[in-house]
C-alpha cells in the first residue's frame, strides 16, 4: 500500500483502504509519541518544510514527526526569509529543495500550488495547505481523532461550522467524511457558505446533500461531532473580517445543548470561536486533536518514503 502513494495533494489522492492503513500505522506511531520515544525508520532522511504562510501546528508537528522518526529537517517558515523574497518562482524553489531533501511539505497562499510543486519535484510533495483550497493532513488527523473517539464514521452526524468558504480544512474534511458514510451538517454565516465546487462534488461523486443552516445552534443538539473553525482573516478584506468576526461562538451555554458524548473539534488556531471556559469540558478535544497531528504525520511521512 505504502509505495503506491507518491504525493499527498488532495484528500481524494488517498483511497479509503490507504486511509485506514495510515490510521493503523499512526496507532503504532502514537505509542512511540506517548512514551516520548523516537525510532530510526527515517534515519538518514531529510524533510523540507517550505512555509510561505504562517503556521504553528502544521509546521512544528511535521518537524517533530520527522525527528521522532529519526530523520532531520530543514526549511523556512516565511517567504521573507528565503529567496522567494527576491522573486524566485515556486518551480525553481522546489527543483532546488528537492535536491536537498527526501520529502517536501509545502504551505502556500495559492490554490493549486502543491499540485504545481509536484510537477517540478522528484521527491514526494505533501500539501500543508494551499490557499483556501485543501488541507489534507489536517483532515487525516481530524479523521484519526474521530475514529479514536467514536470508533466509526458510518452514519455519524458531523456539524462543520464557521468559515466554510475559505476554511480549507472544512473542504478536505467534508469530502472525506462523505466518502466514509458520515451525515453532514453545515452551519456558516451568510456569505461564508461551503463553495459550490465542494457541494457539487459531494453530490456528484457521493450522492451526499448536506443539511445547511446559518444558525450554529440549529444542529448542535443532534451532532455527534461539532467541528468549529475560525473566520479566515487572511483571505478576507478587513471590513469583511470585522463583519464576520465573533458571529459564531461556542460557549459553556451553547454546550448545554450538545449531547453528553458529542465531541468538539477545531483545527486551531481559535480566535474567539470557542470560549476558554469550554476547554475544561471533557467533550472539548481540540488539543488532543492537535497532538494527534504528530502520529498521523509520522505515518504519512513513513508511507510516502516507503519505509512502512
Ligand atoms: N491547523 C493548522 O493548520 O494550524 P496552523 O496554521 O497553526 O498550522
């Protein structure tokens, strides 16, 4: 299975079998992480992290993953610290860094950039977020967390909420969950609805038509999973951002409407969508979710390098 996967650009690049294989490998990786240990599966291998946009979780968890696998990392955390600031193209940067590394993870503001990068690289490319398009590795850790907590996807009621227009994590997650048989509920402020190209794909490829609302509270009570997201300030004008900021907030009061076994996820960072007093609620799993990014990315790196 592992050798068949060359890059991870879209969540649809993974078959369902490959996804479950990855989760099984991630279970083993989590045992290593939980014990704060390392292994030498990727000894002598180098991961490049090329981040043209800010990141805390994705970049650092990728770096942590490669270190736990016994490999090394290099890269940049902003375009300004690299020759991109001198005008170097993505293609030339990728051609160069592919010679310095064994695998590349790329975050870039342009939709489709990871696909372009894969055309100029002889080493695997992992999409760590391309504009408002996709974030497949976030999706994998979201799914891994849901699987750990709920043990299934079939008929699970999942509410995906917030900025669905620009929230790339929601695009990848909706497509994957639909494929896995979950029931989808979308709640977003008017103007930030799920893009047509995603809803069309859900209907055309999976015959899934999500329930849609502009009211966060409408589906909270029936949901098994509530997936909150922030308004993507970096993809909106400032006036638009101010209009949407604070429109959806999950508070202790809102949590009273959720079921006892509902889990609350958020890809983070949060910027006010979940009040801090929700953190102590045992249903709030977003920091566990962020932790799960390491074993999932360890598994992905190992699969793409063909060492598992
Ligand atoms: N979830 C996520 O992509 O977080 P970062 O932007 O911190 O990487």
